[in-house]
C-alpha cells in the first residue's frame, strides 16, 4: 500500500473575481464631486473601475431641422468636455481611465438602459444634495418607486461630506 499523496488533478484555473465597476451619473451638481471621489477611492482600493454616464436632453422637435441638429451637437460637445474634465480627475484619484457613456433622453430611462446593456456595472454611486430641497430627483426616484428596477446596489454619498471625511471612510 502506497502512502504517497495523490497528485493534484489538472483542471481549469480558479475563476478570477469580476472587476467591480462603479457607475456615476454626471451632472453639474456639487455633490457629484464628493460621490466621484468616494467611488474613485473605492475603485482603487478594490481593483475596480469607474464608469460615467452623461445624459443630454433630446433636441426639441422644431420646424428648423438644422437648428435642432446644431443644438444637439452643442449638447454632445458639452457632455464630452465635462467627461474629459472628470476623466482627468478620475485618473488622478483611481489610477485608471474611466469608461464613458453619453446618451440622449431622460436620465432615469437611459440609466436603466445602460445597466441592461452592461452587466459588468456592479454598483451605482450617487451624490445626495444635503440642502432643504432633498437629495435630488434621481436619488429620490431610485430610492423610492423605482428601487425595484435596480439590479445592482446603489450607494448614496451625502454631499455634505468633506474630502477628509471621504478619505477616512473609503
């Protein structure tokens, strides 16, 4: 009788955990910067990545098609410029370039469509306004009547936090 241990069986290597992708919806609010800092630091700490969604308003139907096209192009350029500015910040904090998405339509609808199309997105990070008007329409809608449509966790970062507080918790 042999006492040698059995040779390990060859098989596929263990599956590598999926990279966590943190999605932020870009707007002009001051709380975006706080949420973005939090997400970037979490992405860096966990080997994750940042994705950003910028949704432009659809062009109004107008009698003058050329005017509508020009307005649409201007909105697209504004979106791309804003995303480029934020991309530099993301790279400096997270160490990686973000994935960028520009869409036209209603923010909530385009957010759900993006989540359906990109199963690699694993966390939605939103900044909440700390003022008297409430956390903001998207946070309110997603935490309320549309919460059952989310397939991923949503992190709400209070806009009143300082960079030092963000750094301490992330």
